[in-house]
């Protein structure tokens, strides 16, 4: 019976694939299907069938194919719901086609069902596990990359550095900000550090607390900290929350902050008039 499956599915691959793609287009996630080209959809769907076939033929490198396919569909943005729905749909198509086939005697149907279930169930779990593992690894790598870029301390002048912050600040990110600030101050020998919160959408009590902690830490290593990019709505929020920023120099824009930082380090911007 297993040999019957091994022969039947490859011989009917094209019609199985065609029916699968039609059903997935009808019942699948349109937001995903519409963003990929027809050629990419056809090629990836064909690879999906090849992975299933390689699970039947033990002579093929199934694990390697599965790993490569999982990486590809994660990269293409296949949602997990699409993968599970695709597996279920593929299983139904194969089951129905063989069940209706005249090549399989009626008395063999119960035996076929047992063999089919023994083949399909482990494969279903293996594909979902491979997808999940690849997705988690991808997200973890992206998170590390974002963390490395999320709080850079940039030296803009001698003794003056800027840390531009974009997005929300949670406890984990606040820890990274503190580490980068302290390491950067020492590395760049900064005397003034400007924390630019222009790109921070919300400043609540927790965010302000993290910023005050960072400013205090910077002072402990011998530098001054400035908070720049305070928009009117953020200024109003800080006042309403009763947050005390008396120990931190604040300005509304990065430009004004740079000007003050230059004054603190006994420098200033001078406009030179050109001569003819």
C-alpha cells in the first residue's frame, strides 16, 4: 500500500498541484496571495509538493529539503495559518483522489487509510515544527540586529555625542540605551551627550524614569546629559505627570541642543561672510 502511494502521487503531481493552487486561491489569505507574483506562487507551490513527495521517498534528502523550504516560505512571508491550511488542503486532495481512484480496490481502502494517516500526520508535525523553528530563529536574528541599531551613540563634534531614539522604549531597550550611553561616553570621551527623543511617540512615567536614570548615569561618568526634541504634546504630558527634569537640560530641537552643547564646551557656531 505504501508503494501505491509512492507511485500514485508523483504520477498525478501536476493535477494535484493545480487543484491545490486553485483551492488555496479560493480559500487562502488573499492579502498574502495578492502580494506575490503568479510565477513565485507557482514555483513555491511546486516546491511544497516536492517536499511532500520527498517524505515518501526515503532515498531523497527530506530533512534538507524541508529546512530549505521552511527558510524560503518564512522569507516570502507565508503566514503559519496559510501553511497549516495548505497542508490540510493537500492532504484532503490526495486522500480524495486516491479514494476515488479505480486503481485501488475497494477492499484495500481501509488499509490505505491507515498507511495514509501514518505518512501524513508525522509530516504535518515536521513541517509545522520546521516552520516554527525557522520563524523563531529569524525573529531572534532580527531582534538582535534591531537592538544593535536601536540606540547608537554618534559623535558629532569633539566631546559632543548624540543618541537619537526612535520608537517605543521598554525596560529591555532602556537597559541597552544605558549600556550604549555609558560605553559611548567613555569610548568617545564625550563631555556632553544629547538624547534626541524626536522619534519617541509617547513619553510616559516609565519612559521619563528611564531617561532620568540614563542622565544620572552619564553624570556619574563625568559628562553632562541633554534631552532634546521635546515636542509641545510631550512637554504637556511631562508637566501633567509631574515628572521632574530639573537635573536635565532640555531643548525643543536637536539644533538648539547642539548650540548649547557647543557653548558648554566653550565653542560656538560662527557665520562667516564670504568676500569677493
